[in-house]
């Protein structure tokens, strides 16, 4: 990979919890606990994991909706924590987000043209005619006719509303889009259309994606690389094809085993995981997955594994692979 568009190093976000009424000590929720990520130009990085693992907090840190406890986030070589004024506005233009629910993310009181034009009015000094032209152009990019601009969001289907959200994200010549569960609220048939649209836009515009999701099939299809997250840590990364062909971390294996099989005759795993996800207020010692891991060995409860090179490329944090 060439110089990354986005580079995350040792990123940490801890949320303090108030002391109890009985005067107990303050504790920390370690939502993100020292992760490394990189996304190249025109690349899609998939980020998967169970609810509460830290995926959305990671996206908020990248979007500067939250301030890191420690670590760095660099966009095109610049630390985003130091950006102010015009530089920060330029970052806002370059990095956009598409949310899970297109109905709640679009104002019901604004027309589609105004929704897409708003970031252009805030971030540029383009004349009105140029803004209208840009709105029509991005609508065509996402497969909608420019003459839908006067309509309101409720006059569209769910898939069309998500196309409008994508058009708004592209309006300011965006170079990185954070896609936070962008198709999970849509019908299965519509999901494929939106995924195909995102892939076509990436090929045409060279935009990069951070694709956050639960649906392994969707994430694997659109992503060039996949990072697996568990309780604030990255436990495995690899090229999408390599990870799907041979998931190595027991947690990654469990995620794939829990998905619907590609063939009805495929067998269920011999060692399914059990138990609940531990509380982020009281993390297990050693490997955070060991209380639920069917392959745990004594060292797993004593020492936290570091990410090491895995067979087939990528990295895995597991004591089973010396």
C-alpha cells in the first residue's frame, strides 16, 4: 500500500465512570484501547465486531466527534488533533460520513437539493448557480435524476434516501467516507444495489471507505482488507479474501461460524463460543476473549497477546500462533 490516506496509531479512548454513591473508586470504560489502522487511497477497510466492541467510537474519533485519550490520527500525513480554522474546515470537507438509517439522518423539513447543497454553502464560496450544478451532478453520480432535488426525503424509498445521503457525502469532493452500517436498515435486494453503487463510485472517484458493519458477507464483498475488533482491540487483520478463506483468531472463526452457511450441508463448528461479552468496565486479564474461547490455553488468561504476522498476510493476536 502506498502512503495511507488515513493512519491511526495507538489510538485510545477511555470514558471515565462516576464514583458510586458509596464512594467506590472511579473506573474507566476502555472503548478503544490502543488500535492501529491504515487506509490507502481508493481502498476500503472493513471493520467488524459485535455491538459494543468500539467500532462506532473509532469512527467518532476519526470524525473528530470525540477527542482521543491518547494516540494519533493522521490524514494525508497531518495529525488531525492539531487542525484549526481553515485546516479543520478542509478536513471536514475531505472526510464525510454516511449513517445507518437514512430516514433519521436526513432532515424531513428540507428538500433534497437543500440537504446536498448545505455542506457546499458552509464550506465553499461557490455561487448559487454552481452549487445547483454540483447538486445535480452528484445526484446523477448516485443514480438519481437531478429533477428530484425539489422533493422531500419522505417521498423516497429507503434505498433512494441512502443514495441521497451518499450524494451529500460526495458533494464536497470527499476523499474518505466513514460508512457506519450503511445498508443494515435496508432490504436485502436494495443492499446489493447500494453496495454496487459504492463500488462504482470508488472506481470512478478514487474515494476511500471505512466500512463498519455486522454482515460478514457484505463487509467481505466490498472490502479490500478487514480488521476484526473485540472489546476495544484489533484481534486480526488481513486481506478480505485471505481472511474469508482462513480466519485464524478464534473470535474471527466464531463470527464466520455464526453467519449463515453458504451451503445447507455445511456443518456447524465443533467448538462454538459460549457466554456473554464481558463488561468494558471489568476487562478479563490476558487475552480479552479467553473466557469465551473454546481453544484457550493457560497463558491466555495471564498474558495479553500482541499482533503478529499471520500466515497468508496480515496480523493476528493469539497465543495459538507463536
